[in-house]
C-alpha cells in the first residue's frame, strides 16, 4: 500500500512541476548582429498587454508574437527605425518605452516638470504666508504689550476719566 501511495504521489508531483515549467523561446539568426539587435529591440519595446514589461520580460501571447515579428523583420533586413515605426503604426506610441517628443507626447515628457513647478510654487506661497502671519502676530502682541498700562498709568487714567 505504501509503495502504491508513494508512486501516485511521485507521479502527481512530477506532473505539477511540468505545469509550472515555461517554454523557452530560441531563435536562430542568419547573422550574429541580428541577434544583438533583436535583444536590444526587445528591451526598448513595451508589451502592449503587460504595460510595464518589455518584450523580453513578458510571457504574454502578444509579446511572443511581437518577438517573432521583430525577428522576421530583422531577417528581412529592416533597420531598427523601420521596425519601431511599424510597431508604432500598429500599436501606437505606447509600444515604445521612450516615445519621441512630439505634439501628442509633449505632456507625457514635460508634465511631471510642470507639476513639480506648480507644487513648489504652492509650497512657497504657503511658507511665505505662514511667515507673514507669524510676524504679524508677533507685532500685534508687541503692540498690545506696549499698549497695556502699568498700575500708576491706569490710576492716572482713571482719575482723568473720573472713575
């Protein structure tokens, strides 16, 4: 009975490991420089599905298709710019990790700087306002302290007012 249990357990265990295994894609290139360019392109192109992974890090079906497409275009002799242009036409600027600066991506590139300037402006305004407020309170307190009469002055004032 123990041998049967052990056999079933080992069979189930071996089947579970095969489910966890990922297939490794291997590509053969006609020129060694194509392989270097392939890996460089896969690092700068973003997976349209995964959003924050490049093509080489993603295991999604679309990134596998895009890797095959990049390899095919490399073998056809296309330049890196032509490959990126094709993918941008098909998937939009999103497919590039560093999109070109143009009318559409201007806010993407310079928006964070604008927000930082606005934030620093607001922070500066608040700090200056607080300093002015605290200075005016100090001046007000010193004026009130100067305006308070000592006992002799208060008696003389009461005498003048007829109290």
